[in-house]
C-alpha cells in the first residue's frame, strides 16, 4: 500500500485534544507520524490539505442500508459510497432489513457483503427481538459472536417493558448496548407529524412529544435499575434532552444522538405537505430544536447520527399521510452540522468530536482518533467552501431529502479508509 | 383573473376582496336555480372533472348541479370505479386525467394535502371539495353566504362552532373564513375533540356550552362520527348528546334571533334534536341551496370567459 503524505492541513482530533497545523504520514493504513517537516517521504502520494481540516473519519451511529431485502432503495455498496461522499468512514446499519438482522446468518451476510463491496467500515446492529416484533428476544449471543456492535429494534419501539428490561440485562452479559427507538405506539396512534399548531392547521394527525418522552423515561429508569448501557436514538424533544441530562447527573449509563435534520428543521417545514419532511421522530418545534442545539453545545448529546433512511420515490409520492417516514442524511450531514458552527451555536471542535471520538466512545468503537499507531480513517474537508444540495448527484440510490437546493458551506475533499482514498471530490 | 388565486385549496388562498366577489357572484347566480329552465351557457365547452375519492352525497351532487347549470361538460370519478382500485397511485391517476385536458378538477380525498399535491402536479385549476381533516373551503363559503343572507351583515357577529373540531375540515375552513370577515368564532365541545393550537387559526374556546349559548348570533354544529367513541374520545353517543347536544331546552337562554347551522350529514338526536334541526331557527336546507350558487360562482370566477356577463 502506498504511503500517504497529507500536508498543510489543520488537524482537529478531539481524542488527543489537538487542533493544530501539522502534516500526517500514513503507512500501511496506519497513522505513522505527525510531523512539522514539509518534505514528503519517498514514494508517498501527497495530498495538499491547505486551507482544509483534517479529522478522524466521521462515524455514523445510525443509518439504514436496506440490504438485504430492499436493494431498490439502497444497498451496502451505494450506502457506503454515500457515506464516503459525506466524510463517514464507519457506519452502523440498523437491523430492519428483510430478512431482519436477528440471526448470526444475516449478520454474517452483511459483514461479508460489506467486505466485498463496501468502501467504508460497516458495523451491523442486531435486532433486539425476533422479526422486530417486540415479542421474543432474537439470537443476541450468536449475533454478538458474529460481530454486531449493539442491538436495537430501531424503527419500532419495544412496547413491553419487561422485555426491554430483559434485553438490557441479557445484552449486557455480552457487552452489548441496547439502542432505544423511544416511541409509545398507543400515544402515537395514527400520527404523521409533530402534534402542535402546524399539525392542527394542516389537518394532519399529531405525534405529541410525550410519545418519545414517556419511553425515554421508562428506558432511563430501566437502565438505572439494570446497570446496562442505554443509547437513545434520534432524540427530538426538549423533554427528552432534560431527562438525559438528569440521568447523566445520576451516573446512569445513558448516551444519546441527534440527527442533522432535527438540528436544522422544525415542524413548519411541513407546510406545503412535502413528503420529504415526513420523518420519525417528527420534526419538532423551534423550542425543541434550540434545546437540542444547547444540549449538543454543552456536551449532553454524544453524537450527531444521520438516521439515513432511504426510500424510493414510490414510497414518497403518495401524499404526506400515505408516504413512508424517513430522510436520507449521509451526504448532507457535514454542511448541515457546519451550519451550526457558522451560526456560532457550537464550536468546530465540538462538531468534530460528536462525529468522531465522542460517538466512537458510545459503543467503544476503535476508531475516531488519529494518534500515531491508529487506523488511518481520515476525512479532509473545507468548512468554508459553498455547496448547493443537489440530490441528483447523490451516491445514494434514494433522493428523499428535504434540503434540496439548500445553499450551505462545507465540502468533503477526501475520505480515507485504512490509508486508502475511497472518495475524492 | 377575477380572483387572486388559480386554485381554491384553502381559505388562505382567498383575499377578503376575493371572498366578497364570490359572495356577490353567488347571489346573482342564485336566481338561475329558480328559473323554469335552470341552465345558462356560461361554461359551454369547458370540462370539469369531479374526483370524489371519499364518499360524499351533498357536495358531489351540489358541484355537479352547479356545473350542469352553467353548461360545463362534467365527468365523475370515484375511488371504487377507478384505476386506483387496481393499485394506481393518486398522482398517476390525476396526471392521466390531466392528459385529457380538463379545465377544472374538483377533488375530495380522505388525505389532508391531497389537493395541494395535485395542484403542484397538473395545470388545471383545482378546487378542494374536502381533504382529510384539513379544509373544506366551498362549505365555509356557502356557510358565510347563508349567514350574510340571514343576518344582513357579517362584521361583529359571534359564531359558535360545536362538536368534533379535531376531525372537522369544515370547522377549520370556517374559523379561517369567518375570522377573515370580522366575526368572532368560539369553539366548544369535549376537550378530546378540540385540537391543540386551534386558537391560532383565529378562534377562542369555551368549554361551558351553556355559558356560550346566550352570547351567540350563530350556532354551527359539526358532525360527530360514531367511530370516535371507539377511539375513546367520548364514552358514547348517548353521553355526547346529553352533555354537548343541542335541544330546545338548552336554547332557552339563547338570543331570539339565534341561527342554527349544520354542514350535514346530521346525526339527528346526536348533535341536535330533530325539533331544533327542523325548527324555525334552522337554516340547514338554505345552506344546501346556497351551496349550488357558491360553487357556480367559483367555477365561473376560475374559468369563465372575461367578457361573459354574469347570469347570461
């Protein structure tokens, strides 16, 4: 493998508390040296990162690759290409495929396929319950051995509290965390968007905040009781933020993530009934958005995760009520997160941290750091280059983004996995 | 253009001036329905497609009569008899209808936002004949016309809307329209049927119906559907009618000239007792009569030729 010399860049690596101009030498897929010297090693390929930021490759704790079963929406190849284009070098894929990833056989398939045609690291998340039905535990031990990174019924909540308790206890004996898709289905009813002024005006059935908050409360209490680690997916409400903040103060093992769309959009985006604004959990109010941003700034939120949820136009052209929930996010996450940086809501260092070291810490992923000796998963991006979101250019197979045409700042220049350039703009 | 909008999807599409134009035009059209030969050539050569993807009697018949009295060619599509039953999606169906060059598409659909979706996909004018829980603008316009006829004015009147506001597109359109025309709108009903934030559309809420009744110039009841009891929004129709239904005794404290309205279909004995529905204060059938005139006015104002004289 060729040696890489990345020069003139500004290295931001929160794992080492570094933010400085320094050059990187990558050998055999490993960070070999951080140096002030401008001279490239012999035979090295040189990347001039002048004016750009060099950071550990981004880690997405939450995406849907749709393979096996729904390859017309996305597959491991297209999904990892989209990830690379967005600066992600490691992604966690959820279990709601067809068949569901609830056995070691499906886990094996995903890992094998990712090895063959995935261009970034793929870490599968296993199902908590067989078929995501919320009735019986899936083969959690087998999947742990096969290599799942965590377990979750994401897309569906586990309504049965006793089952959730047992899942947490059982999974923790395999050092696996449970990711909670916090949603009370009875309270949700037939809701399709956040319940509030906008849903009332548009005549769309509402999903009140308490749908999420009541389940977060239950799961935090169970985490406290069992001592297991709980990770809360796609936190969307101010009330949820408050509960996580309090739980952390009580040293309950809870972490959480927020999506780029919940940080940048509110329920008023639904005016006009565009189905690309239909997502679960729904876009909330401006107050919720502000609370999520402050929680991100202060460190209560551990990760920005995309919840990349590809859908074909077939599922999205049915009108708001009948269309599927979901927004794709891998290729828009960076400029959207940078919007918060440019608006002075969070620091650049914080943003990098929640995309890298901090998010890796959630599941103990051995990535997210460019200290010498670590795997050279790297993203090089320019935080000031203007971009216009154009879904026709996405590497993803799907186009369901509410950000079409948005003018933002921040462009990925190179994505490098184990020392190999997998994306170059 | 005689109106400031190409489509009638929401009351928000209409300016106050538009509303006055509609009312004026509807008044002049009303006489046509009293003639021995109830037909004028105003929309000869124009094609109107009525797409009723949700059950409707009153509105569907009203539109069709309005269209025929103006000599438009009309075609009706319903969900059961259309390709949508064979799995064709709504947009595809409508693009195919559009390919046959209609002038106006009238749409009723159980999904909020369906007319909006269609108006963005086709070139014809779109009239919303009721979409999900969202709006029913032509109903609100005929209600307004009826109020103006009975009261001789609009500004300053207090109108109560009572019943299942949560699921009522009629209520939403009326709140917006009556408020736009200077009326006070007060909502009442059990709390389970009053949606969060409805005040922002321009209404106040009074949970005590008996407190409210003496203040009202107009009392508009909206339909209670039997299925809502299954959702536990109230215990039973019997209990609903006892606590929220309107009867003669309850109207004892009302103003002498209180007007009773209902968009239909009426659940006799639930929202109001038969003697109130059929009584002197009720204008329920006048509403239906005015529905034809209002829809004739909208059709004419959207696609009538500029030089064509009203009523000729």
